[in-house]
C-alpha cells in the first residue's frame, strides 16, 4: 500500500489552494461530503466534455486506462487486490449488495454494534422478518465502544454474520475493527465492516483488520464525487455470495436456461455506470495517497482534539463523543438549544456543520437520552482559525447561550 507521508510536513496552505471551496466557506461537514480538490472536479468535467465530443460509449473506451486505475487505486488504499473491488453508486448500495447476497434462516444470529447506522439496522430488521434470523446488539465497553469481550462471549455456531460500523455517523468513536476481525476469523464467521466514515481519514488495511467485506463511499473523507462508492469482497467469501440482482455485466448468459456469475467482486456492479464520477473517484484516491493516509490521520486527529478542547471551554456546550480512540468527527450539544437551530445559526455565519438525529442511530442516541447532536467534522485542509470561528459563532447563539 502507498499510504506513507510525513505529518510534520503536510502543507495545509497548498491543500487549501488546491481546494477552491476553502475560499468560500468554513467547511466542517466533511463526514457529510468533503470539499473536492480541483483535480477531482477537473477529471469529472473533462470526461463529461469528452462524452459530449465523441459519445458516451466511445469516451468510455478512450478512458479505459483511467477506469482501470480506479480499481488499482482502491486496492492500494485498503491493501486488497483489484479483482476484490466493485465500484458502485454509494456506500449504502455497496453494503446492501453484500448483505442481501448472504443467506439467513430461522435461528441464525446477526451480531452488530450499539452505534450501528439506521440504514444497516433497517436491512437487519427486514431480513429478520423475512427469514426468522435474530439481531443481537453487542454491548459497549467501559469506553463506550464495541465490546470485544462481549463479542467473544456471544460467538457460536448460530452466528452467521458480524456487521459493525467502523466510525458511526453520530460520534467520533472508532470501533476496534482489527480486534473484532481476529475473533471473527478464528470463529469462521463473516465480518462486514461499514467504513463509510473512516475511509480517507484513517489507515485501512483489510488484511490487518481481517474483514471479509468492506463498504465505503467516495464523497466523505476521500473527497471524491457524490454518487460514488465501493465494495471490497475477499476471495475467502466471494463464492458464498449470490448478489440480489444481476445483469449481463455481473453474469454471463451461457445457455438457454443458464448463467454464470463473474468470479470476482464486479459481480456486484451493473453494466451502466457514471464513468465521469467513477474516474473522479480514482483521482480522489490517488490524491489522498499522495498526501499519505497516516499524514491525513495525524492532521485530522490534531484538529479534532483542538476542537473538542475549545468546545469544552464554552459554558453549556457538551462534547458527546465516546470511545477509547477518537477521530475527526466531533459531536456536541448545547444546553437548551435544539441541534437543528445550532446548525442553522452556524450556516448563517457560512460555517458548514450537520446534525444526527435519534432516527439515524437509535440503539445509541436513545440509550443516552439524546434526540439529536450537532456534528462538526474536520479534514486536513481545515485550520485552527476556522475552529475558532466556529466557537466564536457558538458564543453568539440566540438568547445569549453559551456565554
């Protein structure tokens, strides 16, 4: 993998020059959709112009090297092989394609995390209703993260899947993926890791983690185009997975009444795709690798630590992050003020944040008595001055809170 970099020499000024949006807004919504660098936008627009000049099919044929590079780049990013990668429309489609390719029956158990994302849980509930499978939520440990000890107690022959979100939507928590992977590998249980919020801000090595399946998006910390995502499926598991729907790209019609699945992860793709954004995703991955994922992680973690400290200094502000290891997502509340009102107030100051509500993470937020949190998520092109602007804006909230 090409992920090295020197955190001490990460050139923030250059990163900002290469990111046009930095001139317009304080963007602290990178866990929603990060600002793309100009090179990514140019790659997308250039391919669209190529399609306009010569036709869509012809442009795809002309750009075959750039398309193939997407798989190579993602493989370098996560330590896999290119044939283990499928490029799809988004992380949810990637996750769904893998999950719904699995087979469950009455009494089968699916183990998941308390911090699991709503879309994943909805899929669990639908599958449980259809098949008689059972969902079990693994306890948190004393740090508020996924309890490896509780997982160890629960693993047995009835467990058919462990599915965990690496970094949840509502918190800076980083779940202990590699420790989970060691247990699932030893037990022979498939491990599906949702890396939607971690890819691009944390080093990911699927061999070190031990996951069999990983889903991810392009638009968040990878800084790629919206409408892009990818799926990793290991060679260990691929032959056990039958995608929920197929086309002539995912399979070959071999005889009048027969078809044959592709042998690789591209059985989870479809023939029609957005080539412009697909190429843009590959450019975004290459761009991140040139900075170095370790350098990015160091910068993001440093900024998030500074943000949590500054927020904790404001009366009435409560940082809501839990976990032994924290990342670039910072969640907080302000006493007596709804999260949506805080977000709107910050937006008027041209500071982008987002909110997470209980409907996105009911297992977690409801248990903590939280209906919603504000989420400020930093990236390496953000600055301490921008964090200070956020805190200054919070000090001017209506009704004088916080002071």
